[in-house]
């Protein structure tokens, strides 16, 4: 058949039976779905979508860093947010914010504790005789060895210098008993700026100078002669005799800008106060039963058989007293107060100016360090091996604000902003990140 047979098109008329609505496509259409169905469906879909996209609940503590560390290996948190550890004589520095390794220093003789000062790690091994076997200064920023000194190097309060000394067996604390030569070092290079020789032994401590003049060095020799030196050039500025006393690590002490000395008097123990710039005696008052004087913020606290007495350092006037307390220690702008029944467990966090208990702490143990707001962190006292709660001592509310329960096998912690550094029963030092806002209430 040829192609011309298909020239005429074939048209088939289906009429209205092809499935179109009668009346055409412009006729209105009514849904058979109930009106409530659509909004309910949208609500369900929205709920499912939001649940699927919501972030999972964060755990209260997240392990940021785990470091193998023996129970006798020391560690230190610096003011610049670094964690320093020593294992087998090697020092390692980590960033506490990220957990990143910053540097590792070459091996040296292990030390029983790490000390820092003026941007340096002062590595000071100790011999069996109790004397330091030299000091190595390592940069906290890079881990590089900066200088070495053949003797013990110590800091002095309020000053930008270091002291190279030869200590006696009572060398400890903020006031040091030394002997022989004292050299004042430049921290940048370890070079002596000036030196002075002690005829026998002496206690040295930093004392405040006049406003804008920086700290000075007070040296109290064992012949009871007190000598005041300018730390910049070594000039002897004042000298005077002091009463006989048991000069040692805790006596004398500087509190509220005044030098306080506990010593025997004609009828019992006394405390005398001296101006740090002139060494002039300001006052003397009876202090029978007092076994130690400590700084208490802007006040000075007498610790003794009759409890704690806080006095105004410039005048000796009594500000407050607590007969049921045995001891206090400074924690930031506040104090930790300890009862006369147990010096290891505090009764509370105390306002140093008034002696008022800000937060009760019975049954809780304070951690070293503080959170990002400078507040004290504590753990609940529990039996060995049990898990414990971490809380913030909130001075504003006067209550403990729980954060969370520590992971199992965790203890011996130290606080830092947003971090807890704890030893673990597995032989590790663990850096835990935490969020106070996600606390348990």
C-alpha cells in the first residue's frame, strides 16, 4: 500500500465519555479530607523535623586530654592557661583551652613539685640533705632553657626579680631562712644585679615600698637586726633591732601593707607591727595563746587557742573574732575557715572583712584553683572509691550550685576556667571540659 493511502486523517469523536467532568473543568471541586487534617499533619511534620535536627544533650564532663602520669609525677596549671607535667624528668606543656601539645623540654633531674615565676619554670631538684642542687630556668612560652644557677632560686613577693640563695632546712613558704650569699637576679638572663652577704642566717621577705616605688627586701638576721634593701640597686635604706622571736617561714609576715612579728613579751606572747618603709614600730598588743599570724585580705588574723581574731594591721584594732575556728586561709578575696575540731575540712567560705560565712561548706572539700569567675569549686566528701559531686560556692546566692557528678575513678582535682584537671585511678591525668550553665541545678 502506498503512502497516499494515509493522506486523509482519521478523526474519532469520543463525546463526553472520555472521563472529563460534565460542565467542563471550571466546575468547583470539594475535598473529601477533613479540615483539621492539614494543620495537624503540619504540626506532626514540624515536630519530627525539629526533633531530628536538635543537637544531642551534651554530657556534663567531656574528656579533652588524657596524659599518662604516675602518682608521684608533678603537674602545674599556669596563670596563662597552660598545663605543665613532668614524667621521667621530661616537662611537657599543653594548652588547657584546646588540649594541644605546645612544647616538650629536654630531660632533667625529676623534681617533687613544679614552680614558676616571671614566665619561667624554675626546675630545682632536691638532694637527700634538703638543699637544692642548682636551678634551671625554662621558658613557659617555648620550653627553651634560658639559664642555670648553681644554687636555689626563689621568688620574692611583689617584685620582678629572683633571689639566688643557699637555704637552710627551714627553707619553705613565703618567708625563707637563708645563709651566706644572697644574689638578686634578672629573670630575663639570670645575671646578678647586686648581692649581699649574710654573716650567719637570716629570714628574707618582700615588703611593699611607698606608692609607685615597688617592693623592697627585708632581711632579718639571727642577731635580730632588720635591714631594708632597695631591690633595684641594693641600697640599704633602713636598719633597726627587732625583739627576739622564732624567726622562720611564717614569722614575720606582711599583711595589709604592714610587717607583723609574733614574739615573747614581758608577760606573754605579743604581736608588734612595723611600717615597711621606715621600720618604725606602729603598735604592740598582747597575743597570749596565738601560735601564728596570717594575712586575711585587708586584715590580719591571729590564730590561737581562743579561735581566730581579725585585726586592723595599721592600728591593731579588733574587727571580728570566731572562737570556734582554728585556722583560716586566703582564697581570692575571701577566706576558708576551719573548725577547731578538724583543720582539714572547712566550715565555710568567709568574708574576710567581717568574718561572716558566705557559703557553708560542711561536708564539702575545696579544690585548688577557681572557675572563670574566680569562684571556689568544691567536691562532696564521699567514701574512698565513690563518685562525687562538683559544685560552685556561689557567694551571691550564699548557696552551693551543683555542676555534675564526676566520672568514676576520678579524684584529686584542680580547677581552671572551664576545666578540671584530675588524677585517675587508671594512672592518667585527665583534663575535663565542663559547662556550668548545664549544671544539675
